[in-house]
C-alpha cells in the first residue's frame, strides 16, 4: 500500500507490474544459466546435476556444464574481478534484508508490547534466531520454515483483503481523528492517480519486495526436479504478484495517504476507530503472523549469505568438523552485525 501511496494508483500498478516482469524474466534466465543451456529447463528430461551426458557432445545435450552459484555465473561472464564485484553487491543486498527484518520485528513487537523498547525487542529476537540458524543447515530443512512463512503470509493477505471489504474507505474517519488529535498534515485528495515525486521510493520498496534472486541457486540445487524450475518460477510469480496487488489495492482503498509503511500498523490504528474487542484480538493475531513471516524469512535470507562466506573461508579450514563450527560462527556473527546496524543506524530501513 505504501507504494501506491507514494506513486498513486497508476504509478503503483506501473511500478509493481514492470518490476515484477523484469525480475520474472531475470529469474528464468538465471535458471537457464544454472542449467548450463539457453533453452528452457523443461527441454531436458535428466537432472543437470546428475546427468552422465557430456555437455556439448550432441545437439540434445546441454551446451555447458551446470553452474552452481552466482559467483560462478559472474566468473564465467566477467572473470574474477566481475565475480568479486557482483558477489559484493548480492551479499550486501542480503545483509540489508537481514537488517530490515530486525527493524520490522522490532516495530511489530513494540506494537504488541509497548512497555518494552524496540531495541530490547530486536535483541531478544536475535537470541531466538540462533536456534533455527544452528539447526537448519540445508535448503531442504529450511523449506519447512518457508512453509510456515508462506502460511503466515497468505493469512496476512486474506486478513487485509477481508478488512478492506468490511470497512471500505475510512480516509474521512482517519482525517477527522487526525484533526481532533492535531497530528499529521494529510489533506484531500487522499487517493491520487499519479505522483511522479514518489516513483523513486516506490521503485525502492518494490525492489526490496522482489529481492529474492540471491537465493535462486539454493532453490534450484535443492529441487527434486531442477528441470521444472521455470514452471515453478511462473507459478511463484503469479502468486506473489497477485498477493502484492491485493494487499496494495486493499490497503490504499482503506487508508489512502494515511497508510503507514507497514500495513499492520495502519490496521491496528484503524481498529481503534469504532473497533471492539474482537477487532483488537484480530489485529493482535495479524501482528503475530507478520512477526512469524519476518522471522522465517530472516533465516531463509541468511542461508545463501552464510554459504557465500563459507566458500571464502573453506580453503583455510583444515577439517569438516572445524568447518561446521566455522559455519555456526559465521551465522552468529551475521546476526550480531545485522542487529548492530538495525539498532545504531535507525534510518537504515529507509535507505
């Protein structure tokens, strides 16, 4: 909804759909790079990671050997220097997401428990996050955590849509409440078609929403049938874009220019306007679902970042047992660093 608030109705649809189209296409191309051939992944019946066929040995064979990671793709395309540059950008993106997840978790927990500061909430979350980080070491194990996050995300989408259907446009009520409190400076119209000045922040927010490319190699390598990768990508993007548009339209219809950067905060504020006990309970449950979603995504996002750092230190590690210890330490250090950035750089989430 904040994207639509920033760019307007037309701008919001333009930003969301254009960026979704670009990221969908690049995801497909990344899958073909990993598969080792420019043709669609489903053109091959065998597993690219287990096939006995020699690449380039026949017209039906893959043109190149399969590639396993983003650094390998960059190394093939741009050499060692390009590999270092691209890896730095991707890993910084992943680390930025970890910091933003801490900010999100702190904001929502503070909404539920206002007597405890956001900083303490983030510190508690950091301690709790060490458990799944230590136990879930492979993409297959992380998939169970992903399923929990998917359920929570779908629940949040349905809750926002049904709330919009039941409440409708409440911008006039919010404007009256704002005038009574003397806070804010929102003026009509509360819904606009296009706002050029808001396009940069809208693109920035959507870029974060679709910033999942860095974990594509991990997903590809963990699939039972990698040749179905493109079908999975098509299905995933249809679901994700539909959910984004449903929440955006529902939230912007309800709140207009009053919408907060996090929809659950707006919903909780709206519940106080003529709301009853059942609405307060529903908003509390919704906030917990958002916390669960961010919690699950944190571990999933950190996995490829930790793997990349492990590949850097692996040549200097003498044994497998020491590598397991180093892997746990790397993940713990990432948690501490992300927590430090979230606490000491308060405006980081707006960068």
